[in-house]
C-alpha cells in the first residue's frame, strides 16, 4: 500500500511539474517583443480562470498536458487575459485586460486570440477537449502567419 501511495505521489508531482513549466505572461507588449525576437506566435487566453467551467476544462484538458507544454515552449508566447471573480488583480491589470477584451471584441470565454510577432491577429480559437486538435489548429495559424 505504501508503494502505491508513493507511486501515485510521484506521478502527481511529475504532472504538476509539467503544468508549472509554462510561463504565462500578463503583459501583451512584453509578450509581443519576446515573440518577435524568438519568431513565435502570441497566444492570448481570455479566461475566467476561477469561475468559467469551459475555461477550467480547457486548462485541465489542454494547457496542463505535456504535449501542449512542449509545443508551447517551442512555438508560443503565452498571455493570460483573466477576468476572475475571486482572484485578486491590480487595477492596472484589470484595465489592461478590459482594453484587450474590447479590442478583440471578446464575446465569451474561453476565447483564444493568436497574434504574430508584429501583433497582427492571425486566428481565433475556442475550447477543445485535447491537445492534438488544438496544436493542429495552432500549426495552421503559424503557417498562415
């Protein structure tokens, strides 16, 4: 029994490491500069991280998976544009997120906006239940950009 518990703990620790490897920024200008420098796309995740069921599912089923993390590290600069109900944000962050919400005409959550390094929108995605189709769509956008 003890070995099973240790094994489960080790698996959970490895899964957590995969989830923590992604670096989500909250500053779009910094993200664009990094994307331009590294020749990557910028992926904006418009989310209600602590209340939106589909956002939570997208994070759990796609963003937290190692397949997505591996892809993101090589191809994306990630930006979380969060509209939480309980999580605290600075007024500056709330205002910046609201401006992005209006600029990209967000109608619901989750909405994923994909930009090239110049800041031009190259695509818009929503919820998908696994990394593979999500990555396939990102690859199409990458070729298009």
